[in-house]
C-alpha cells in the first residue's frame, strides 16, 4: 500500500483535500493508494502532496544486518 494517507497527514491535509487537489474523487484516490494505479496517477498524487514520487512507496524494514568486519548477523527489532 502506498504512503498517501501518512504523507497527507504530515502535510496537514485530508485524503479528500488531496483528491480534490488532483481533481479526482476520494474513492478514486483510495483505489490509487491500494495499488490500482498508473505512473501518471502516481505523479499526480506526488504533485498534489508536493513530494517526490519515491516518497509514496514504503521503505522496507530490515530485520537483520550483517557486520561488515566479522560477518555476524545481527537481529533488528522494531521499537
């Protein structure tokens, strides 16, 4: 799922306001947020939120890191 709701909140906007700024309905924006989209729609969302298109995608969370010196695997826990 895209980060549209999270980014809108950070910008002090509602989903309805983002949709209005894009010229689409809130249900249409919801479908876009759930992955039913095109690159053109993603660009329009990014423009409405005034962010780079890459910010719409969630950042994968690593659960394990490897020490570059010894090769030991270290578990990373969410807090």
